[in-house]
C-alpha cells in the first residue's frame, strides 16, 4: 500500500506530478466528449455560409445528435428501490436515498458515466443529520476525481484523488486543493502556486487557505471506525461508475464511436445548406454587356441595364435538386442510430407513428445496452449503500445493522411499456394466478408510500360503503314496518265493514 506520510515534500510533489502526467491523455478525452455533448464541434464555415446562416466568426454551426444518443440511454436508467436479504434494511436504505434526493442525482451520475465513460460518487457521513451523504464527482479533467487501482487486484481501488481550485477569496484561481482517499485515512494538500502542478503542502483543516503563510502540517484525517490510526479502516469512500465496462479499469464513452459520424453529419448539413443557398437563387449568365457584373443575387434583387432586349440577355442556369445531399445526410443520421443502438425515431421526425411492434423491434439494441448498464451501475449503487452502512454503524447513534447482508439494486423496466397492456396483464395475474394487489401495484411502478395510501383509501371506501348499506337497510326496515301496519289496519277496517 502506498504511503506518502514518510516521504519528503519533493517526493510527494514528484509522485503527484507523475500521476497527473500519466492521466493527461485520459482527461483530454473527457474534455473532448463533454464538448461534443455540449455542441462544440469546431465545424468549418465559409464567410458566405456564415453570412447566410447568420453565424459570427467565433461561433460554430452544428446539428448535434450527441445529447439525444446519451439521453436516450440515461432516461431509462431509473433506480426504483433496493432489496436486502434482511427486509428491515430496505426502508433504512431507501430513506437514505430519498433524504439525499437521489431521484435527481442518479440522473447526473448516469449521464456523466455514459457521456464520459466514468463517473464517481463520494460517500461521507453527515454528523448533524446522522445520515450518509452521496456526492456526485466528475472524472478528472483538470478538476475532479481519479481512482488508482491495485496492481495485485485489478478490480480493487487502492486510493483515489480529488482535485479542485479555490474559488473564493483574494487567491481565487491561484490556489488548489487535493485530497487523497485511502482505505484508512484521508490526506489533504494545498498548493499556493497558480500553476496546477505547483508545490504541495499539507492542508490544516479549518485553516484560512486564501492567505499564504497559514498552512499547517496536519493534513491527515484517520478514516477508521473510531477515528484513530489503530481503528478499523472504513474503505476508500469513492465509488467508480464505469460505462461499458469490458474488464478494463476505466469505462468507455458512449460517444466514442459517434463523434466521427457527428463530424460527417455537420459537414453534410453544411454542404446541403450551401447547395440550397446557391440553387435557391440560381446562377445567372449575362450576355451583351459588362453591366451584368453589378447584379447581386439575393431576395428582392433587380437586374437592369440600359440596353434593349435584343442587345442584352440574362439567363438562369437550371438548379440541381438537393435530394442527393439530403439522402447522404439522412444516411449518416441512420448510421448514428445503428452504431449507438438508438431507435431511429429518436433522431428523425415524421408524420407517421411506428406501430408498437415496430417500436419494440427498433429498441432491441437500446434495451440490451440499458440492461447491461443496470448491472454495471447497479453494482456501483450497491457499493455506495454498503459503504453507507459501514459509516452508519461507525458513527450513528442508532442501532447497528448487519454489514454482511447482500443488497440488490432494483430498476424500472428498460423497455418502453404500454401501460394499458401492462395493467390488463396484471389484472389477469391478480384474478387467475393469485398475485396480490400490492405486488401488481409495485409492478406498475407505484412506490411503497403510494401503495399504502391506495390501500388506506380502499379500506376507507369499503367502510363508507358498509355504513351506507347499513343505513339503507335500516331505512328499508322502517318502511316495511309502516307498510305492514298499514296493511293490518286496512284488513281490520275491512273486517269491521
């Protein structure tokens, strides 16, 4: 295990610089895919095209499909709950999830992992709230988190680093912070240099890091169950979410094979617009005078010369149809759909709505990818909850919970579903197969609190129905007695007569 405590400042600095240099190529790739997702593609436009498209010289022109490809996958990755072998842990774990508002954060983690290939979650303990906290951290690209795996065990994180710039005070942007997370300790450093790779010093917790000269030499927080050097290590508090993990220590961006096609799409669209620009106004050929050279082609343009029609002539060359270029553009969009596994209907719009069977067929590749991501990301969320459980047992005032109980992540269906068809199928299961209504409601996507509310409403409605029936019966009994008394009186009158 690497230990920087006994190393000199020069060795520490050299080692950290070495780690940074080793990861330069990786974080350059992170920057690239983030730019493509944001639409920064650096397309080439002529001055004429910039004028026609109303795009200034500093801006680029793109038709960006990258967010659609990433979001199509992200939108169906929704954690619906956690299941533990010990049912008593389910509610505890889910309460941590809800109190951290992970319904929103999970989408950020999933998007970042799909787009970049890697994303991270930092797990900490909130002493005031007495709950674990889950913080999204981006992959390192000048700032962010990087993990370093054990050379002996390739799937075990030896330690992690988090790097960020100070953004307040007089030294904003000129001071940097770095934390190193080991299984048993957290080492904290600060650099007073405005160069990211400048000399690092130990950071004293609570020191005024915006003023040089206030650096202490503490810098180490013991990350153990009792907060001491001899305590039980809690483990590296950083969980790695890898996209398209094929056994490597890092993931692969979903855009890796899309970016070259995206460049071709941008080029095809520019060529198409250029052709439409030229053919829309047409190319004129003038005869009989040089005065035609002053004619400007454009909307509302008027061509006139001081010659008779017999002495001067202005012809328009026939324009070519842009259909060929449009076909090339559409073919490239289809290639993005094929390579990424995104249904073509996500990338193209038409007046026709695909039948349900056709839609399911188009989604086969996407569903397969999502189901794999559910396994990969599900393992990540399970690791987060296991670490959170250890922190709970170490720091919470509440009773301990079993650290050995297996936790499974539950997901909403990867397939787009027909709610009417699902409801009808579940109704048959309830009626014919004995499936409980609660299980059917769970499969429909209702949360436990919503199911409980529906059950309470059902019981209340049943009670009101029984009460109403009892009231009606009581009223009917009174009416019957009155009718019997009336009949008896009428019979008595008849006898007297």
